[in-house]
């Protein structure tokens, strides 16, 4: 379970003021350890209005707390960034896993990327989605 003070620190490190909405959203992501869409948050946090939730996601994305995960369904989900992301440097080299059974999307650890060899190309970012069944669904 993540502590209140740790959540506060994450916000501070990313130049974000502490608000109830930011704390709740961040805790929800970290606690569940998976990616969520704007719609998921709307359903979960009925006490906050859409604009507040939207702004929270936006400020998190801009300041390096969350990153967007594209998917073929057109629904953007958001994942928690690694601690090294900041407003200035916000890039990722990890893959995502999408479960075909429960629909859950997760960030995989950076060291779970196979080495990519592309002679004559310079790889700057790896953005792949692996699909299959998550451990809970197998
Ligand atoms: Zn990031
Ligand atoms: Zn699953
Ligand atoms: Zn991710």
C-alpha cells in the first residue's frame, strides 16, 4: 500500500500542487498497477467532475507522472511513468501488455524488452503492445 507521503512526494517532484483529485487518481493507478482510460476514471471517481479529472490527467501527462498508451481500439489509456520521467525528459522504452480476456493494459518493466537490432536505423523509442492472457486470466 502506497503511503500518503509518498504520493505527495511524487507530485512535488513533478512540480505539481497537491490536490485531492491528483492524490486520489495517482493512488488509484499505483494501487491497481495497471493502465486506465479517462472513462474508467469517470466511473471510479463520480465525486469529481469531468473537467477536473481531465485536467488532472493532462497535468500528469505533461509533467511526467503518466504517459499515454495508444491502442488499436482508439481508447487512450494512461500508465504511471517510471520515477525518472520529468517535464523535461519524458520518454519510455517499455512495452505494454494487453489482455485479450479481461482487457487490462499494463506497463511491462524496461528489462522485459528484447534487444532490437535495426541496422542503419536509430531507435529512439520502443512502443509495442503485446497481446495475450494476463496471469489472472490464464
Ligand atoms: Zn513518462
Ligand atoms: Zn486478464
Ligand atoms: Zn507504460
